[in-house]
C-alpha cells in the first residue's frame, strides 16, 4: 500500500525541552488508515489535526479500542532508534484478536511509523532522559448503536516528545496493594492494551493517591491473593537471590520491558522465575528481611524502583527506600541500549 504524504504548511513551535512532561505535546504530523470493505486503505500522513466522528461511532459506545506505547530515541550522532518495535505491532494484533477487531499488517505499520518519524525527526528531543513517545491506536468507526463488532476501523499513530517519566528523577515510589477493586480477570481482556482496562483502574488509582501512594499493586481478580501488576507496569521482586515476577496468567499485560528484564537477568546469570506470587509471600519476605528489591517495568518509566509497599495498613519499606543495585543496573543497561550509549549486544534496537 502506498502512503500519501501531505506536509504541514504551518509547523508548530517546539515545546521547551526542559519542561516536556509526558504526553502533552504532539508533533506536526500523524498517520491514519481506514479499514473499509474488509481491507486497509487510505494510508496517509497528514498534518496533526482533529478527527471528525459521527456521535454514534461504535468505539465511543462499546469500547472497541486498542493502543500501543513505544519510544524513539535520538543518539549522540543523530541516528534514530526504536526499541523492539516489532513486538509492539505483534501485540497490536494480539489485542485486536481478543477485541474482535481485524489484524493490521505489522511490517506495513512499522514502515508507516518510520516514514512518520523521519518527517517529524526534529521533534525527537535529545536531552538525557527524553524521547519521542509513540502512540499507535485503532478503534471501531461504524456509526451504529447495536452491539456487534464494527465493520470499519481507523488506525492512527501520533507522536509526543516526552521528558523523563518521573520529573524528580529515578526515585523509589510508594505502592498500595488494592484488595477491593480489581483491574482484570482471567478470561477477560487484561492481557490486551484496550482502553477499558485503564478506565477500570482509575478509581483505585485515585484513592491510592489520596492515601499518599503513587501506584496501585493489583491482585488477581478471583482470589485477590496473587500479585499481578503495579499501576500500568509489570512488577518484579528480588527475594533472597531470586528474582520473581508474576507469570502471564491471562489478566496480565505481556510487557516488552518485562520480557527484556527477564532476558537480561538470564544473561547475567541471575535466577529469575515467572510464577504465581502471593501478596502474603511478599509481605512475609518484607517482614523477615529477605525482600531485597522491587521494581516496576514499562515503556513510559522503563524501570521504576519501589520503596514502600502497603497491604491492609501494614506498610513495609523496601531496601531503606533506596534504589537497589540490580534495579539501577537494569535501568542503566536498558536505557543505555535504547540510546546507544552502550552496545546493543541483545539486538533490540531498530534503526529508523
Ligand atoms: C503497556 C503496559 C505494560 C508495560 O508494557 P511495555 O511493553 O513494557 O511497555 C504493563 N502493564 C500494562 C497494564 C500496560 O498497559
């Protein structure tokens, strides 16, 4: 498929690189294509602009909407790299399949993304900690109020220059284990990146904030006993000499950062296990001093150290509320590979 390109005649002023925040500014262009009559068509890059929709657009009513999150980095010599981008487009199709949405051509989407990034290359910030956040998304567009899969869809990619996820730097966060609300259940859509999962998480997130905690630790939706994720990140615990992360149960998102952390730990000879892990086991390890480190993983923050865990009013401090040795080695290695400050011997980066 050909991509038609219409360049903007009125480029926007660039935001202050020191105050980018996260997801607040958008580049000059966007990619869109439409699924009509059983095939993808109208692939185009156009100036960033509003989209017009019928009020009955199905995505607004029944939530057939999936998205991805990835980043582009500009290296010291001005080259542009993506981090394991094929994995994101594979995951688009995992989400699509579960939401009864049609697949996209993964190679074509990556090609379209590269075209878009090249056109907006001067939107990629190059200050340490900054990057270009990439948001592909796809939603149902039939104007129809009956419950069935839509027959038409729109796929889009927008770009947003972002600063470091945590403006205060890599500091341990306090997390609150949620024992009333759940995010997802096995058999549901927890393993997909679909909008409703985030809507389902907001009330607990707001209540945790009000109690002084920055993220919710989600427990499984059936027994409310096994750890699933932290906020919208995957989660790891170092207990003794072993690193443990919840196994992919069907209600957990299969994070690309999670996968990369597991592969690095294996390469370094650190014992890493994917299994069911109960909140009681983690609290007991915190109490008896064997819980050494804990961190969350995700594209936005990359690695987020956890300094305190509260479950039913029992607040346990982890590693003196300091960043653990393994946590910081993982952060330095992954961000180092992403920005090509260290050699990519894992073959993870993709040149645009
Ligand atoms: C996106 C996401 C993650 C992290 O996935 P990455 O591929 O590492 O960015 C983890 N959990 C949830 C719920 C997510 O939406």
